[in-house]
């Protein structure tokens, strides 16, 4: 059981470039989430999904897109990267909703210069 | 809206010292409450939870009691170890209207020295 996996671990982007952060889970969880973590600011929810084919915006969705074509995978797409998107990104999953334990991946550290 | 206020860090203790990290919340109704821990270079993991008033969550020697009267969920440990050095987050779920999210406190960095 790998749990929640994320790739890449680190990435440096130039302003205006695009990239996709990959996230996969092997626990057959229905719910998946993308967070960003900025220093001293806790975690902010970017997007979430309650099942394959269903996604919705969180607190800070601007500049990002997601898709959920399978239960296992929940990629996060950054279009036209900006310095404000420099952050650590965490993917998480849970079997039931937000009152259930969330399992986090190891994170992707992204720098936009 | 719902919110979590967590004790600012950093907190530095010697091994075997007593730990308290304060957490208070504002919420509609009586949601579950969580403490998550983030060890250096890792993602968050659930440390403990409580689902209703007066519940006590406990794990790895840590405890927290859900206090409805004081809207608090303070984290305590009687004797910390170097391996407890991490960032601790208090969290509560919001599910009203379009607010479907886990609201986190800003985190408290704990360093335990030998």
C-alpha cells in the first residue's frame, strides 16, 4: 500500500510556463484534495473531488485546474505560472468527507521565478 | 465563518518537559476537531481527533479534550521527546454551503532539545 503519492518532489518553473502536478492514491478513497502550504499560513484548499468525474473549487482556485477521470488519480494543472504560486503543494485523500481522516502525500515544492 | 486560532510558535522545550499547544475555534454547530502533525520534510498525518463535546482524543502520549464551553481543543503531552519535534496543526471541517473544506490553524513549530 503506497498511500498517496505525488510527483515531482521539486520543480522550478519560469513565469508563464505550465505544468501538471501528479497525485495518485491506492486506498480506493472517494474524496481527494489539493492544498497549498505557504510559510506561517497553514494550508489552503485549492480544489477537491468527491468522486471520479466530480470536482469543485476550494478557497484559492485561481490559476489552477483539476480533473478526476479515475478514482485513483487527481492531477493539478498550473497554467501560466506566476511567482505567487511558489509554494508547497499537498495532495490528500479520505474515504468519506471532510470529517474523516485525510491522508497526505509527501508534497511538491514548486518555485516560480 | 468557521475559524481556528492556534498558539503562535515556535515552541522550544527540553526533553521530558510538559507541552501545551492552545487551539480555540469558532464554528456553527459542533464539528469534529482534529490535530495533525507534520514531521520535517513530510506531509501531514492525523495525530488525534474528537467527534463531540467532552470527547478526549489521544495518541502517542498526546491528548486533547473537546471543550464546548470554552470552544477549545488544546493539545497536551506530559513528557516530550526529541522525536516529537514537528509542526502541529489544529483543524476543523466546514461543510456549510460552498464551504467544503478543512480549516487549518497556522501551525505551531515545536522543537525538543535533548
